[in-house]
């Protein structure tokens, strides 16, 4: 079962939007490393990945080598995969049929809707919303 909530500190939120704006009108994609807590997961690092989709303005496909490298970097830092993110340059904030069909990891999928500048997270393929907490960890 993936976490019920995903905590995304402001610095990572900023990095995610920077990545999304840099890639627009193409969709960006990246991984979030962090820690699993009793009440959910806390993201601690963001790993931008290359979108190698043949139609990057409408779909995303993370570069497999980049994803593997990110997962190894997480492991070396004592982190685990707690989320995957991508952008929808023209919205909406909901997962597309392709997003749902291709979802392969049991972690929240964060979608950055550039049109409304909102972030939403879902468990896929179920399509269940995951609560995002955009705040500093309590520690
Ligand atoms: Zn999508």
C-alpha cells in the first residue's frame, strides 16, 4: 500500500515547478526520493529525468537509464522511491488514460498542472487521490 499522504517540502515544490516550466510545452518527468513514515511519506530529494516519449507534448516516458541512476542515487543516500512526478503543460491535473495505463510503481504519481499551477497526487492505476502536504517536515 502506498502512503496516504506525501509531504513535499517547499524547496522541492519549487524545483518541480522549475523543471516543469523549463520543459514546457513538453511534459517533464522526475522521481522523488524520501522516507516512509507511519502516516505517509516525506520527499527529501528530487531527480529530474529525461522525457523520451515519442509524443512528449502529450505523454511522458522516463529515460530508463536515468531512472535507474536516480534509484541508485536514492539507495546510496539512504532514501527510497516515494513518488514520481510529471507535468501537464495544458492541464488538467487529473491523470490521463495513458498515465493510468502505464503506471507501474506503487507510489503516488504527482501531476503538475501548469495551466492552473496546482499539484495533485494519485495512486495509479486505481486513480485514488493522495493527500499532498506542501510544508517543511516537522522533524
Ligand atoms: Zn499525464
